[in-house]
C-alpha cells in the first residue's frame, strides 16, 4: 500500500518549514504533486523523493520511508 503525505507531514519528515514547500510550488521551482484531495496537495513516496532532492535533503537522514515502501 502506498503512503500519502500532506504538506505538513512532508515538512516534518524532511525537517523543513511547510511554507518553503508551498513557495517552491507557487513559484514554479518545484513541480506540483500529481494527486490532490479536497484541493490539498497529497504526496506519494515518489513526490517525497522529488521534494527531498529539490531541498537537498537525503532520505536516509529522515524516518521517512517505511520498509514496505522501500521494497517496491
């Protein structure tokens, strides 16, 4: 099963302020996630990796990816 993260959850996982993620999206520096629910951004594991790369955060530094997601 894929895990879906909100912007707030993603910000906590990557240890960056949520407003930086929103600003990167609104200025076009970071591609929007493909999925939205109730007009809120929803991030898949692939989106999380892309956001982490944009902010130069290594995934290994976070408790981000569950073992089930890593196996895929």
